[in-house]
C-alpha cells in the first residue's frame, strides 16, 4: 500500500499552482501532484524550470508541518534537500546541495526545489513543496548548466518507479524530523553544501566580487560566509550569486 496520494496529469502549467489552487483541509498530507508535462514550472524569483514532455519528474507535495514553529520553516527546505540528496546518491557520486535549495552533480544542476508556506499566526500550517528532477532529458534550450540522470549514466529510467523512490527518501527524512530523531540534520545539510569549507568566488549585493568560504547557515536559511580578511558575511538569496 502506497503512503502517498499521487495524482498524475498529462499536462499542467505548474504542479505547485495546481496544488495550492485545489487545496482544502480535507486533502491528506503526502498528496502529490505530478505531471508528464509542466509548461510553466516555477523556480526562485522569476525563474522558470525547463522540462521536456515525458522526460522528467515534476511534482509537488502537500505537507502539514504544524509540529514546527513558523520561524523554523527553513527546516523543510533542508529536509527536502537531504531526502533528494539521499535519492540521487543511490545512483550518482559527487552530489551536492547548492544553497539554499538546488541539487547539483559536480557543478551542474539536476534538481530544483521551491517551498511555498502557509503561516497562520505563529503556526506553520502548510507547505507546498515543488520539486523538479532532470531524469531522461538530454537536450536543454536555456538552462545554464543542466544535467540529468540519463546524461550522467547513459540510461533511461521509469518515472513512476523513481517518483515512489524519491518520495520514500523524503518521507524518511521528514518523519525523522517530525519525531525529533534528527540531532544533526543541520550539520548534515551544511556538510553536503556545494563549496562548503572551500574558498570560492561570489558576487555580493550585485557590486562586490569576493572570495569567501561557507561556514554555516542560520535558522532563517541565510548563508554565513567568511572572507579572506576574516570578516563574517550573512547573506540571503537576493544578496549572493555563485561565480563558477
């Protein structure tokens, strides 16, 4: 028996939009909206997720993380990232989490995550978790540095089987968090970050190119770096761009 309430669609503009627009409290957690063709997949800000028809996993998960406080919402991004890292690491080496919520193989992007939260008062009520994983696609039109399971391994995969597999990996991580069984989730997340503890170049606040080293992530998901002169820099997503 599946743990998930999976709904497959031939085509959607966005699985996350569909889930949010059709949401009501009667929907069980682990409701999953998946589509074979996503026409306007969402990325961070104004970014669009490129995905060919019948080639990739594009899906959204409904969760009710009301065991967390509103200020702890970045934990869900961390748990999703770790779950997908676990899944991809079954097939690939050299997997990293690129802060805050992309998954890379080497220096190439294989997965994007976007979490939209519903906060009621101080309660973290609902999380709409959109995920795109490049599986069988080998040609991309505008994605700057994409890769896929097929590009890495030269073989095709069954999307239905992979969806259950990645959901299992995410659910294990989520239930560990829910049952307070993860003592070092943050340490795990940080140690799996691309360029963790490695000197690298960044564009800071659109004006300053700096060399810095990733040291930590705070409870709000901001990246903590240290530059060459030992100054600590705390940056949110809009302030920092990786240069590689």
